[in-house]
């Protein structure tokens, strides 16, 4: 389990929780062991709409501080991914008295590449997301149920795994910057 930062914008040591990572996330653990993230941000939020909104706003501020400026396509996509995952944690993963946890990793990749990984952990284990979000029939147009479709469209890849240190799950998504992207 990662340590809670003393200040919301203080980076958290990404190696602090490596021994407790789930086996399904071994690829990320191996990568972090070889080359630590350029930046990491982690924080707990109340499992309420206000907490989800704050997670989205702090993600936007953090990305700008990491050199991914407001108004750029990567910034907007990563903030939207965070908003959808946080909203799902509040709506579908809410357990009274429990918070959700947001973790952002700015991962350097192959020559000059960059990937931002968004992880949202909640404490509800019995409602896992479907691994493959598929488009629904337009005739069944509803106001809800499209969050993971947006995540699947914006992210290079996404998935979920059971939480290794207690009940719950972690849903994660990775945004890979397009070749030649300035950020």
C-alpha cells in the first residue's frame, strides 16, 4: 500500500508498494523496477460525486505541472479517463465509509515515448467491470453505461484486477502519446 502524501501535490514513492502488487499487474511492476516513473501522484478521495470531481481537477493540475498543458488533446483525454474511472468508483464501487484511491504514473517508454497510467481503486469486489466494453444498440440509448466505452476509445489499453491488499478492485487505463506529440 502506498503511503499517503503529506501534501496533495507531493509525489509518492512508487516502489513503496511494489511487494504488494497483484500478479496480474506484474508487467507494470517489472517496468517500474527497471525505470521508475518520471512522475507519480496518489491520493485518496471520498467516495462521493465531490470526491470524483476533485480527483478530476487535481489530475488536470498535476498533468499541467508535468508538462502536459491544459487544452491539449492528451491532457483532455487523460482528464476524461480519470473522470470516468472516478465516477465509476463512486457510482458502482461505493461502500459506505470507504474511500477510493487515485494513482497517476507518468511512464517514460521507448525512445522519446510517454505513457500516463491512471489507476482507480475502490473497495467493492462483487461488481467488477466487463473486461471488454462493447458498443450498445443505438435503440437502447440511455444516459448511462458509456463510461468504459469512452475509456476504451481514448486509452491505448485498459483492464482491471482484484485489489491485492483487501477487498475491491483496481481499474486502470493507459494513455500513450501519439508519435511526434509535443507533450
